[in-house]
């Protein structure tokens, strides 16, 4: 079996170098590229980096956040596997990552213990979820990957929902997120459709129940 080529994308240089050191210390693994933000990662993937098997991706990066980056990678390089590494233990992030197309999800604090187990499982064509998080799943993650699990809000929709729940008007939300009022209205409609809710009060109740406030 040849070398398994990996790209590491994380805005924290020390963590990125730590992962690189761990991976390069294994005979049949090799880091062939690094990126400090989402746009840098996409530029790298559009280059002549043909021999690539896995992207290890932080969910919280500048310029292009992890969930959006997963969707872009899926469109740009559908053959490449994606392993999310994050500090977030909230299951909403887990659902979003898997629904967007990630092949694995594990916590930064467990990187030393879980990294190679995650890579090995993904390498075999399976989905890896940190044992600390898997018990939080209410649907099987294979179903979530196929879009058959719980309705999943995008990162932007979640931001809009939080501001709606705080009582912000559409114009205030637009100004806060640097988007148009029309875009806010579209996000609001998408949120209500995904969650099968009819009124703003229902959105607020949902946000409170999910701990968004």
C-alpha cells in the first residue's frame, strides 16, 4: 500500500505543526500540504496537488468556515476524504459537518489519542465520530450523511436564528452579519421550512431549547 497523502488546514500554526509531526512520523502517511484558512485551502486543492487522499480540517477557520469548506471540497475534489477536528462538542456542529459531507469528526483535545484511529477508519471507507460525541447522536451518522437525519441548519442560518431569538429585526440582523435584508429574509424562510415552524415565537422557542441563547 502506497503513502496516504494528507493536507492539514487549521489557523493555529502550532496545532497544525503538531498534527503534521504526528502524521509524518508514520511510515505510510505523509502531509503534502498545509493551509491556515479556508480560502488558502481551496487554492491549494485547485493547484496541481493530484495525489491527495484526506483533508484534516478545523471547523472554525477565518475567511471560509469549516462547514462551508467541506461543501466546497466535496464539489471541487469529491474523491478526497474529510476529517473535521474541532473544539466544539455541540452536537449541532456534528450534525452540520456530517450532513455537509465530512467523513469524520473528532475533538482537538483528543488528537493524540484519536487521530490515527480516525484516519484508519476513514481510510477503510467508514465514518469516524469521536467516542465522546457518538453517544450524542440521535440518528445514525450514515443517515445524516445521506441527508435523512434531523434537519440541519447551515452556519449562517444558525447565526441568523440566534439573532432572531435575541429579538433583532431583519435590518439589524443584516447590519450585524454584513448581508442584505433580502438575504436575511431568505435565511429566515429556509430556517422555518427546515424546522417546520410557522411563527417567530416558534423560532425563539427552538433556539432556547437548543441552548442558542
